[in-house]
């Protein structure tokens, strides 16, 4: 049961609660229209997209490999240049062919006029072959397409395509022109026709203005990059399938139960609470299971409340019909009776019926308001000693208590302290004392005691009447329970007093029961247990007394 102290106590708190709810609801923004399944998938796919974005940086990996290979080629060209400079020029043709086969380069030497003087491929088989892309299969064409897309996305530096000039002169190669003009080594990277790198190195050689020009097509770089990208795509595909599968599983374990609970809630809202069986999901120990069981318990409580309300309405109708029927009969008979004595008797009956109706309506109104008012009540610290003493003095002055003695042993101050609604607790004590007085014999004694029992404050109201049979100990707390003492005038009590007392005590998180008096004495003993408030000791100079 939710404590009344946990609910908003005033309009300001309730308005603040609604404001925070609206602010949290609006915090979803544009995603508020998305289903929960879509949000789960979107979050996981977004993470995968971030991971997939790293594929576009294979261009950096390719550039790094190409840079390392270019540096390696420069060192090899320096060695070739040293060998040639230490070899008579007559032997360069043989030496260039041999070094071209060993290094995989195509080595050309241009003289000072820019004409090609030596070529390692003259009289030797080519050391590399540039593939014709038109002869490649679909897999290679797809790979080249992915290469282009990758370069476009990462804005890779564009490279020109390698093409053998019709007139193979030094002026056809910009890097060779640069090497001669600046008298230092120059390099350039181009795309071969099949989009593999072709690296060219140019460097001055000898003292007569000759230039060495070496080229190679390291296809392994492209193959290595594409292989890495292929396996990365395989990993991404597997991770995507697993992620989507887990997302759908997660959505299923969350969304489907929520939809079932939402449908059940809608059916309850449509007034079909008795038909609805809210799934409790006993196997689930997570928040969804907790929500399901909470909604199921709420639905059960709602059904009980509806049943209680319908039963209460039926009992009210029944209880109101009796005095109304008597009143109507008396009014109808009043016109036909001429005898003054009989007319006075009928008027007395009418007066009693009106009082009975007034008492019934008052008690019914109070009984119907107990739950709602207690839910809104603001509990405060109450010492039951002065409260019960005030109620006792009031009851002693009532005419119907003239032949009944009332004794109250007031407890020590600070012992019988509870958190509650003083007005409602006063009514509980009044109803219990009123019930004890009505069942007490002439000169009977009604005893009220208040004690502390561990964490509870215990109130006992005992009388010397006939007591309560064991089979009626629960029935007497039902609304409109009508078993009254024989000496009591008809209609004096509505049968709601003990029901109101029980509802009020339970709203204070307490219990009420009836038992026989101790030591075999005749009479009934009503026992109320209320949670005790922390004891606050008087202080002196900031210290406990």
C-alpha cells in the first residue's frame, strides 16, 4: 500500500509533478514517434555505421604502404646509381638488364638530350605486366568500383593514370624533368590501368647530364588493401547480423510484453476489468516482470474496489429503502388517521425515520470519503494520550452514556505518538467507544488503554457486554453489519462505524481486531495497532535531557 505521505499534499506539489512529467515526456523530442523496436535497432545500427565508417580509411593504409614502398625503391635506385657510376659506360647495357631482372624494375637512362639511351627491357623479358582491366572478371571490376567510392568519400588525392608515351623521351616524364633540373632524386605515383599503383623514381647519374628512370608496378599493395577490406566487410556483415538479431530479440523481450500489458490496460479502461487477466510473467525477474506483476496487482485491487463499490451501492440502496418505505407508509396513513393520539404516533415514526435517514446519509457519505480523503491527507505527529482523553470526556457527557462508566489510563507523554490524521483518528476512537457503550450493560465499565509494544502503539477498548462470537469477528467490520444489542432503539446505528474505523486504521498502515477479554471476563476487546512515530525526547541546551 502506498503511503499517503508519498503523494502530493497540495496543488503546488501536484502542479510541479505534472510539469516534470510533461518536461520528461517532451525530452524525447523528434524521436517520440518512434517505436521502441525502431529505437533499439537505430542505436545498434548507428554504432555499426560508425564502425563501418572506418573502412573508408583503408586509403590511408594504402598510402602508408605505398609510401613505404617508395622509400624502399629510392634506396634501391641509389644502389643502382652507385653501381653504374662505378662501372664503365660500355658495360651499362648488360648491367642495367641484369639489375632490372634482379630488382623487378624497368630501368631507363636518358642522355643529356633527353633521348632514351638504355632500357633494361631491351633484349630481356618484361619484369612486370600492366593488366588490361577489360579482361578482368566482375570481382575485380567490383573491387575497382569500391576503390573509387572509397577515394571519393575520404577525398583522397587524385592520381593520374600511367600511360607509355609514343615518343619515350625524358620530357614525357615530369619527375625525370624535375630530377634533372633540380639535380636530385624525384618520385611519382600513378595508377595503372587496372588501378594498381605504378611507382617511378628519377635521379641524375654521371657527369654528362644523364638521368636514370626506374618504374615498377607493386600490385601486392592493392591486393593487400583489398584483402583487408574484404575480411573487414565479412566481419561487419557477421557483426551486423548478430547485432540485428540481438536487437530484435531484445525488442521482442521488451516490446511484446509491453504491448500485451498495454492491451490489457486498454481493456480495463473500457470497463472490462473483470474479464481482463493481466499477464504476471512470473518467469521474468527484470523490470518488465516487475511492471507486469504490479499491473496485475493493480488490476486485482481495481476489481476488488469495483466489487466493493457495487456491493456498497447495493447495501446503500437496501438500507435506504427500509426507512423510506416506513416513512412513505406513515405519510400515506397520516392523511387517513383522524385520531390525534395515532397521528402523534405516526408523526413520531416519521421523525425517527427522518433522523435515521439523516444518520444513514451522513455515515454513508463519510464511509465513501474515507479512502479518497486518506490518500490526500498530510500526516503529522500526534500524541494519542491527549486525543483519547478529549474523546473520552466528550463521550461521558452524552445522554446515552449516563449509566455507563468510562475509564482511560492516560499514558506517559511521548509514548503513544503516531503519524496520522488527527481528525480521522478521533473518529476511530469515537466509533470504538460508541460501540462499547451501546453493548455495555447498565453500570457497565468501558476501559481504554494505550501502550507501546516495540514499534507499535496499541489501543484497547474493552466493554462488559456479551462479547463477539468467533464466527462474527470478521463480519462486524463489514459495512451495514446490523447485529445490535436488543435494548438499543431501532435505527440508532447505521452499521458503518466499525467499517469506517477499519478503513481508517488500515489507511494509517495499522490493523484492528476484536478478541475476548483476558482472564475469562465477559465482554469484547477491540485492539488497534498503529505504527509508532520516533520518540522525540525533550532537550536542554541542545542535548538530550
